[in-house]
């Protein structure tokens, strides 16, 4: 569980509600069903209109990664690659076959299988880099669901505000109905701007960071396997791969 993401969401929403309460306003005044339907429903519809079903479904499923991101053990991976290098230098690339049965990562297994099958370094890099490109394109297309929602929501919030003002203008002769229209106008704007900047865009940016981290991990795998294929000294391999380590790795 990513505590920082959960805490950030609570702090962001709490700041808005707390500010309303400190100013003497009622929290209940921020709850407006009509505005919610206009903004969230309109945003959802716009995103669905622009997306293919598999992309939309993948984007929705990815939201769980914000609160439970995948574990990327860079140092553990470096240790495994150095072990592969030692094994290959002692017994040749075919000696890596037992490692193939032990390795759990699909991407690493594919790279090892290519090595064992005798793929040259150029072919190895070409195949694995193509996999990275496809992975990144698919993930970024799914993230676009949240990115687009962050762009549509404020505009649809303004649309809700306009609808609320139209309701006000239609009932100028009946003061008892003016309050509801004004409430929809202001709360719809709040929902649009708030949902975009407190939910949709932060989710998109967090997912982009997660994908970028996974791409970096896969690039490290490619460099490691290339070094194993070229028979480089394990110490040189270690030094090369440690260049991929960042803060917190």
C-alpha cells in the first residue's frame, strides 16, 4: 500500500472541506447531486467517447497501481544479472537454462530464452526494445483516460455553471428557486476544477511515474543481458547496471 498516495488524497480533500468549515460554511452545501451528475457523468461520457473499450478498461484497472504500485527491486535484479554473468562465463550461455526455470519475471525470462537460443546481441536488443516500445505505448494510451478526464472536467464544470445560470434566469420572478440554480452553478465549477486537480491529473501523473520506472527497469535488463551475451566481466556489469539506480532504489 502506497501510504503517501492515500495520505495525499485525504489531505487534499480535507483541505477543501476544512477551508469551507473554517470560513463558517456548511459542508453539506458542497454536496449537490445535480452538479455531480453533470460534471462526473459528462466527463465519463467524453472519455468513453474518445477511447476504445480495451484502452478504457485498462485505464480504469490501472488506478489500483496508484495505491498499490508494483514492486521494482532494482538491486535484487542487479544481483540476479551478475549471477547470470558468472554462470555464463563458467559454463557458456546454455548453462543459463536452469536460471530460466527459476526466474519469475516474464520480461527477464524472455531475454534469457533469447540468450539460450543463441540470439546475437543486435537481435536481442531489437526484440526486447520493441517489447518496451509496445508496453509503453499501451500503458500511456491507458493513462490518457485519466489525463483526458483532467482536461474535460473543468470545462464540463463551466458547462454545469452555465446550466445553473440558465435555471436562475428562467426563475427570476420566483426568488424561492434562485438558490438552487446558483448552487448548481458554483458547485459544478467546484466539482470540475476539484476533480481534475485533486483526482484525475494526480492519478495520471502517478501512473506515468510508475510506467517510467518499469521502462527503466526493463532497459536495465536489456543492458544486463547484452553484457552477459558479450561475456563482460561481472564487476563491469555491476558498475554499468548501478548507473540505473535512482533515489529510493
